[in-house]
C-alpha cells in the first residue's frame, strides 16, 4: 500500500528537524527548504490539534455540501474530469483539482470553519480539502495528512505574518491569497517534492492567489476557499511535472509584499508600533519552524455559524442576557465598541439575504436577543425577512475604535428602559486558544452539522475514523465515510 511507502520514505528522508537556514537565503528558498527538510516527528500536542481541526472542518464541510454555492460549483465542474477524489457529502468523485475546489467551497459555505490569526485566514477550509484531494490519488495515510496539514499551516502563518495586518486591512481576503500558497506547500509535502520543485510550487501559487473582501456576503466568498485549495493542488502537481516559476516572489521588487500591500510596504513595516500574532510584515527566513504556530497561536474555532468578527460581541451580549435574565422588551439599546477592523468585516446593517446576514452585526445580535442562540437554521430567507428581527436593528449601535483587537477588547453595553446600564468586555471569543473547546464540544458541533445536512447516520463511522486519524494506514477509510448518498439519509434539519 502506497500510504506506508510515503510515510517510510518521508521518515528516512527527514532525519533531523530543520528550523534554521543561512541568513542570506530569501523567503522562497527558506520556506521551500523547510517544507522539504523538516522532520515529521511532531509533538503529540501538535498532532492532536491537527486532528481536532479535521473534525471541525469536515463537519462543516458535510453541512456546507448542501448549500447552493457548493451544488452549483459541483454541477459546473462535474464534466471537467473524473478521478479518485471524493466530493464530500455526495457519492461522487472527481479529479483532484475539482474535488479540492468543490470541497473547499463547501467547507467555507456556512462560515462555520476556523480562523487562523497569524494569517488572518480560514486555514482548515483550504488545507484539508487540498490534502484529501491529493491524498486519495496518492493513497496516503492519516499521519501523512496530518503532517502535510501542520507543514501547510506553518507556511500559511509565516506568509500571513509577512504581509499582515495591512494586506487584510486593505481589503484582500487572505483565505484566498495566503491560502493558495499554503495549500501548495501542503501539496508539495504530500508529493515529496524536492526543495527546487517546492520553491516552484510556492512561486506558482502566488500567481494564482487573489480574492477581495468585496465578495463578503456573496457566493464568491466561500468559493475563495475552494479556489485556494484547487490552486494549491495544481501548483504542486505542475511543479512536480517540471513547470518552473520565478524567484523573489515574496521579498523582491515585484513580491507579494509590495503588490498585495502597496508601494508603501516598507514604510508601513518600519513604522509598526504594535505587533499582533507575529504580523511584523517581515518574512521569517531564519527560524521558519520555530515556534510551531499550530501550538503557539492555535485557532479560533467557531461557536456560531457567521463571521468571527461578530463573535466577541455575541459572547458578551449572551453573557449579559443570561446573567441578568433579560427579556427583549426590557432593552433600549445594545452598544458595541469594537476595533474598526472587526466592524469593517460586518458591512451589512440591514441584510437582504442569508449570505449578507452572515456579515451583519445587527442580525447576529438581534438573534442573540430574540433567540438566545445562533444556529445554522437561523440563516434562512424567512429569518432575514422577519419583521421582529428587522425592527430590532435600530437598537444596535456601533462604535468603531481605531485600535488593534489585541489592545482593545470588544465592549458590550446594554441600556435598559428602566435606566439601568449593564456592561461587559470580551477579549477573546469562545473557541480561541485561551478559551478552547473540549473534544466533546467538537463532537457536539460535528453532530449538529451532520444533522443539518441530513447525514446523521454517518456520525459513528466518521467518528471512528477521525478518532483514529493518526493511525489510519489509508486515508481512504475516512474519505469513504464522507461519500454520503442523500437518498440513504434523513431529511435535512
């Protein structure tokens, strides 16, 4: 079985952990060298962290497979080439690039997938679809998949740190841009490319990296994750076949720093006064693998199925409602003071569709007040049109603050009609590294996602495979469970 061959040769080839490079190497060389040379002797905590993110993203992918954007994407590419790679939530298979495209779109369709702060991107929705699509072709093991995930995530973080915060703040959707390059790194690791081929793969991916925040609230926003996953598969595969690509795509005069931040890149970099999540706007080329970002930074795993920029406010409001047993009619106003970067991600003050509602602070907080919850089924046309919901929007007051999220917590103030005022501050949302979910909560979310998709009967099979993911000799055991025939499942709830 090829999965054992991949693992054994990888272990033989990577005899020692490689974290440093000669200081005169540029970022492209350094990243490629690290991807191909670092040992896969990962700490147990890193392996476990990766396994949990596979659980999270595959649950939301099964749920997202039912969404219109996923179905339309699958129907569009279905005649472009069959193959060995599973289309999650269906009994179908396609060629690896198209499977990555469809599954990445499904993973991000509900905006219920994780955030990774060093990159300001949705990491798992890009990396896992790319890894599984290539992995089925290569018959990799579960540990091969985890290894590629950790490697791709590290490169995603290092590239994101080199161009953020201004890349994201100026309107680029980092899931699409940084994600494509990270997926290429994961693909290069899986395909066991040498350092030169890996450099070509990463460079190729920079030419495929694009995505604007103008797409938030549209079908194209989740498509960005699929496009990034597809680009990573293609870049790694083309590099293996012999396609070459340019150097200095990170640091050079036409590198992504200057192209994807602006001509004032150096000025902005040199004037940074506060650094969050390692975002120095410098590409780390000397200690690429240290610290290991999956452990030092971790993820923001989502409690609610909408834009994570609303979650601190949602957590704070829910805390006040429950603590003081408030009823909607008692509330005069809900005032939210939050970093402007968060509120900019929530542009829809009066959403007209479920997609826009995902990026509306007003919709999110009205749900919390009226329902004391926020679930997948809440993002429906009927709920968006609900007059009681819409009438509450005018009671939501935004107060943007021009400070980074690390220095300014989200402040939630509830003004009551009896003249009382209740307040709380939220530094990090539930599901963050400092407020992590237990594995039981991961499985609860997983079960809710499968039930939403009408795939509840697949829960135990998938739980068995994902629990044993690091020990699986063939990733096909997992992907076979993800090939779900709708006619055999319960009706979606």
